[in-house]
């Protein structure tokens, strides 16, 4: 049973509100009292994932689950999916369009940074289907 579970809505191409969900996740974790290193790691993953849903995905949602042993983030969207997941994780690979690049996005480092910052990352996606990104962080010295 998670101690805390929160769900957030994310809208495709909503660059006005983009980033709000990850800020709220950051604020919840700070409020719980997690150390700043963990809060930073989760926030980086939340921000990159949220921006990916806004830019590349479709309408979707984020889920934050805090349990005694772990923090988990789940991002689901109803977008076009990812055809080649290994390629998507390659540093520098990006399908960002000109409009995204003009806003400063499209470095192709989001997924690599998520992988580096988290303890576990799982992607479930197929072209034409949505995408589910599950990111895990261990708490304390738990092995599971
Ligand atoms: N939710 C998603 N839906 C569809 N494609 C995605 C999604 N997230 C990531 N991708 C694909 O993976 C690529 C790499 O993502 P990322 O490393 O965050 O770089 P960037 O966002 O700068 O393009 C994206 O350009 C896109 O093609
Ligand atoms: Mg990205």
C-alpha cells in the first residue's frame, strides 16, 4: 500500500502549463521531507517525462506513488508511441520539431538523463499505441 498516491493530468502541446506537474511533485516530496539529492533526482525525471508527454506524446497523466521503500513515477500518454525504444534512449536522438527547438527543447538528453537519475526505468510503447514510462527510486538501503 503506498503511503501517498497522487494523479495529475498532462495536456499535449500545452506549453503554458508545461512543467507545473513536476513542480508540484517536487513540492510534495520536499514537504514529506525527503533529502534534497533524492528530490532533485525525482524532479529531473518528472520534468523530462512531463515535457516528453507535452511535446512528443499526447494527452496523458502522471502518477506519483510514495511507499516506505520507494518513490515511483508513472507517465502514461495516448500519443503516437515510440517505434524504437533503444534509439529513443540514445543521447542526442530527438524528433523535436523546429517549434520545439526554438523553445530550447530537443537536445535528446531527456531519456538518457532519466536513466542516469533513476534506479529503474521501464518503457512500454509501440508505434501507434500510447506510451507508459515507469520510473523507480529506492528509499533507504532497501534491496527491492
Ligand atoms: N511520450 C513519448 N511519446 C512519443 N515519443 C516519445 C515520448 N518520449 C520520448 N519520445 C521520443 O524519444 C525521443 C527522445 O526523447 P528525449 O531523450 O527526451 O529527447 P527530446 O525530448 O529532447 O527529443 C523524442 O525525440 C521522441 O522521439
Ligand atoms: Mg525530452
